[in-house]
């Protein structure tokens, strides 16, 4: 890259320090670091915009292609918007904006400015898409409407979340209430949705409310799938007197990385504390059986603790394991 452009780009990520009234020159290291940070920020921003845009169109397709014409609703803020739209003549795109405004303000206060700006743009984009883009009415079958309407809506919400924004502000409210009253976020969301579906049963019909629950389940499962990914990871902690052999097996045979902690046995055969290495690794659930077998070969008395891991970043977990 041209050095002049390199310095221009670097100014967006580095600030000059003044010493005795004069500006210091950037070192080669500072220029390289600034350029790398600029590339990371630019790529991250483009990736977030792409995810949010796809999420907007997916959610809008779920709305207009399935749910709107059949008066089905979902949970959360989108469910409230759909419910009010079914009972009044107010356009859905206006309701999406108006109902989510308090959640945007709340998100600004408890999460941050960047999140609030992204969320405001995402919700505005969804409203614009619903108002201007035409989607075909896919089917009238109520079960298909409930399942696939929830699928596309959940996918849209999940993709937006991965892009750093939300198009349904319910979780922001749930975070706020959980902090204020000491409850879990899941409990708050369940209570909100019970109120919404009860209102739907009373104001629309019991049949629509029941189908809407199917919509909510389809949306929530799709949302979890989009956010957590297709792979399921397991964190494994291994305490064994043969820790060096187990460490070598995980690296050489399974092709995975390990972290070794220095620890002490709380209670040994002699009743005294003993120094021991504790091994921690993260593998996919498909590799769990192989790991158990290999540990059994080395030390059948090893103490193994397994825990669910939602997602990982970096390390060797997403690299192809060694082939033997």
C-alpha cells in the first residue's frame, strides 16, 4: 500500500502524542499496528452490516410471506407489533418503530451507544423493508405458516444479533428487569410471552394463540441455532496423575490444543495435598467418545469433568484435526 495512504488510514486508529510542543513521528510498528486495526474494524463493520441486512430481509419475509395475512403473532416486541396490527388499521412498519423506541433508549443506557445506534438502524431498516418490499403470500396452511413464519423471523433476529444489533427489543427489557429484580433473563422473557399469548387468545382466538406459540417455538429454536452455530462444543477438564501422557495424546492423536493448570489434590490416598497438573481442552461433541476411550487407555481412574460450551474463537478447535 502507498505510504501516504497508510498514514492517512492510521490516523483513524492512532492518536499523535506531543512531546515538548512537537509531534512525534509514527514508527513502522505503529503504522503496521494502526493499519491492521483499521482492516479489522473495516472487515468487522462490513460483516455486521451484511448480517443485519440479511436478517432484515429474512424477518420481513417471515412477516409478509407468512404471518401477516394469517394474523399469527410471535413473542416479544414483534409479537406485540403483530397483535396490535391485527386488531387495528395501524401499519406494521410504524408499530415496529414505535414499540421498539423504548427498548432502543433502554439499550443505550444499559449496553452502550454503539449497540443502540446499530439497533436503531436495524429496526428502521426492517420497518422500511416491510413498508416498501413486496413478498409473495406463500401458503394458507396454518401449520406451515406457523413453522416457516417462525423460522424466517427467528433467522432474521439471530442474524441481526450476530451483527451486533436486535430487531426485537424484548431481551434488552429482560436484561434490565433481571438486574433490577434479581430474576433470570429467561424467566422475564417467559412472563412477557405468557402475557402476549394470553392477550392473543382473548382478543383474537384460542386457535390463533396456539398456532402463534408454534411460531414462537420455531423462531426461538432457529434463533438459538443461528447464534450458537451448528457445532456443539464441550469443555473437558481432566485431573490425572498421568497428565503428561494425556496432554500428549490430545495434541498428537486428536490434534487439539490444551491448557495446563498447576493445581493441588484436595484429598489424596495419603490424606495430604499433592501437586498435580490439570488439563483443559475444548472439543466437538463428535470427538467426545474418542477422547473418553483414549483417556481410559491411559488412566481409567482419571477424574473428568465435561461442560457445555456455546461457542469458541481462536485456538485450534475450529481447525481441522490431525489425520493419522
